[in-house]
C-alpha cells in the first residue's frame, strides 16, 4: 500500500527526514548523546582515525549494513542520515533510530565475527568512513584517547536503546504515538497561537515503525486525533492543536 507523506515542507526538494538523531524516547534530551564522539581527540588525531578507514558513498535506499551479514567493524557517518531498523520473521520492521553525522553505527566489532543484529539504510545521500575490526584494534592500541571516545559513545548508544526498550515495555502504543508527536514538536515545532506547527516530511509508515505499530493503526489514530481537534494535518505541515491533550494521553492512557 502507498505511504503518502503527512507533511512536506518543500514539494520540489523534500526536507531532510530529521535534523538530529531520533529514536523512541520519553524526552528529546540526550537524543544526540554520542554525536561527535571524536571531538575529544586533537584535530591531528581525528584526521588520523579517518585516514585509517575507507570512505564509502551511498545513495538513498542503499544499505550501509544488513541484518544477518558478517560483523566487521563500524561506520562513522560523515554526511547524511541513516535509518537503523530490525526486521522480524514476518518482515515487519521496527525503526531503532535515525542516526546523523558524527555518530557511528554498526558496532563496534573489535575482534570480528558474529553477524549484524539489525540493518542500516541511507535515507538521503550518505558518506561514511568504514573502520574495520583490525583497524579499530590498531587505533585502540596506539591511541588511548580513541579508546576512551569509543567507550563514551558506546555508553550513549546503551542509553539510547535503553530508552527505546523502556518505552516499548512500559508505554501503550497510543502513549508512544502521543509522545513521539510531542517530541517532534519539541525538535522541529514553531509555536503559533497556542499550537505547535511541525514542518517536516513524515509518513504513516515511518511513524508506525518508530512506535512499533502498523501503518493502518497509525492512520486510524491520526484520524481520531483530528476528529477530536488534537492535531491537524495538511499538505505542508502537522499542527499540534492541543499539545496539552497529547501530554494527558501520555500520562493517563494505557
């Protein structure tokens, strides 16, 4: 079935799907923890890390890594955005996160072996620096500062997936949808007369994959929200008409 955009800020040039890392969370705080994990290095050290890897450019829709494929290192996002997702046996997908430049994805696998537990796909033109397992081992031995940066970034990744697991395990799907809309409003919204206007491109499929539901359910709930005057959707934006009601749903509905 088709997945028509809910909002499109520039019809001739689609707006970026996200401007910061995005995953299911009870708050927008900490979404970009782990970005710029190499910032703790000197410029020379950072350049050394990148020179040790190889550059790969990907078009929208191309895979960065694939669930079940051999695990061989990490991918440092230099440009563009990558959607990381898990595919169940039925083929249904759950979006784990959208990662942005300066985050690393796909690992790390320091000693190689094993397989990727999920997939990563470019959602716009992407450029990554690939650091193999052997390269990582060499950099860690030679640059203790790099090892510390990698550990800090891993801690941030752990917080990300913990936040997502907590939402999936303790919040109903309607609560997750309401919270996601609120988060999008916090990230991209413009206040206007007590409402919040979100000018960004997003589809029912994308919302469903983030909250762990189906496109049909998301479509039904958005229609309900519109009937109740909670949100309005047109060709240019999503408007949170009653953000306070969304907050009530987050706090009271199970």
